[in-house]
């Protein structure tokens, strides 16, 4: 935010506080004024300046009411549709107020779901986390701006989206349910982020420690390098599960290991516990049974509900016994990070080998202008597949 806008935003916030002092009869007015300061601290001034002070005061007051009580783990969603005649202030559309535990991806995730409903967004307010103290019943005791050293405190996220529409009550209920579902997904992914990373890291260690289990695989070095590259902040872990292989021939199947789900895959109630290989696509079955490759890398058939749109990326790590027989799979779903998409293809395991092969087949002189042009072209090609 430009410094001039920071100054203007503080001035605007002062006006909202002055309005509250004059018009609101509240026993906790001092705390409310503090909340006004925090709530609008990161807001877009250009959007707010077009609004009446009474409307800004009314909007923050409704969010203040939402803050008063919250149970641990609770996701609170309130639909605000105020009318000037009945409420003394008005919204410019339906305002959706959210209060939950602070975590990465929340704003992106909410925006993604609202866009899926085709509701144009007027305004987004997010303070970037707020330190909150509550009693055992969840009642508000104190709060303040979040600071870097507040790692052991309870950090909550007041978030507001205003959409350019006034949906009926039935649609509002549907919107709230959808938002609660995707917020839960985001919180689950963040909660299990480290366990998912540890699970992949353990898989790498096992492959390196027991190379004899993977003696038929021709890509041990490249596979471990790729997994280590993912762990270098090139992959957003969203979910993980373990499977074991049971049966033989046409009865061979993948069976979900109960309780192994993490992140968005932690809820196993509606999951298919057993899937026969014969019921899988032929290509997937062939890839699963092939003992010359450790990893299975592809797009999944599941759309992401967290952070950004698109189908999630699937990483399957095969598990082998001492004889090299397939005995299971360690599965991860997630999204490649922006850093992964902007890094040089030659620096990405598997992809780097493909680039080298193309350059050799081209017959172009090494380090020549023509080769550099080809490398540039290759870097712009889609790399998901």
C-alpha cells in the first residue's frame, strides 16, 4: 500500500472511531474502537473511501459481534445483508464475515469458492491474523495486532468478503456450507503439513536405505532427487494416504490403511476402502504393477478446494518387499508451487533428463545461440504432465 494511502486509511479509520464514539452506546466502546483500528488496518483505501462512514461503522460492528465468542476449532460464518431503513446503515452487496483459526491459504480458498458460485467480489478485508485471548467458555477477554513473536498465542482470522449480489436466504445457507467445507480443507492441510512432509521424507530415507528392495527400478536416483526437490518448497501438500496391496492376479487390490489419511484425505468415511486393480484404468494398472519405476506422477481427477483452482497433482510412491514385489503405495496430493513453475526445467529431476534428450536429438552445437533459443522455448512449455 502506498504511504499516502496508509495515511489516508488511518484518517478514515479515525472518522469511523469518531462516529462510533458519537452514535454507539456500548460498555466496551474502548475495545470496539481498538478493533476498528485492527479490522481496517490492511484494507484497500480506494474501496473504502467510496463508502459512507456510517456504513463502515456498521460493517465493523457486525464483525465485532462475531468476535465475542468462539469455541476452539470453530468456524464462524455470518451473512450480513443490512438495509439503511431498518438498520441505519447498508452494505453494497452481501457481506460474508468469517472468523476462524488463522492459517495460510484462507483468503485464496474463500475467493476460489466464491468465484465458483459466480458471485462478483466487491471488497476483501483480511487483517492478516489477530492475537486473541478467551476464557474456557470461548468468551473474548482481550485481543491485539499479530506480531511475529506471538507464535504461542491463539491467532484468529477475521475475514470479510462483500459480493455484488443479494442472494436469497436459501442460497446464503448454501454459500455458508460450501465456505465452511473448503475452510476446513485449508485448515486440515495446514494442520498436517509437517506430518505429510515427514512422511515423504521417511519414504526417501527408506528408498536410500533399502536400495535392494528397488533393485529392478531403473530410476532410484532420479526418484529420490525428485522427492527431495518437492520437499524444497516446490510442492503444497494437501493430503496423504497409505495403501497396501493384497491378493493376486485378478483379485489383486489396493486397500486403504485405516487412519493413515492426512490433510484433506484425513476423513475416510466416504472413501472406497478396497479397489481392485481390474477396476482401475488399464494404464493406471500397468503403471502400478510396473516394478521398474518407483514413482507415479500425474494429475488427479480431484479439483483443488484449497489455494487455487485446477486438478490436484498426484504423487504415488510404490512400496516393495525384499524380493522386489509391490506391497503398497504411499500417496500424496497437492499443488506445485509457483516457484516450481518458474524454475528452470533443467533443474527439475526427470524433466531435466527430458530436456537433455531433446537437446541431444536436436543436433545443435552446445552453447550456441540456436541451442539457447531451444532451451528458452522448452522452458515455456507446460510442465504438469
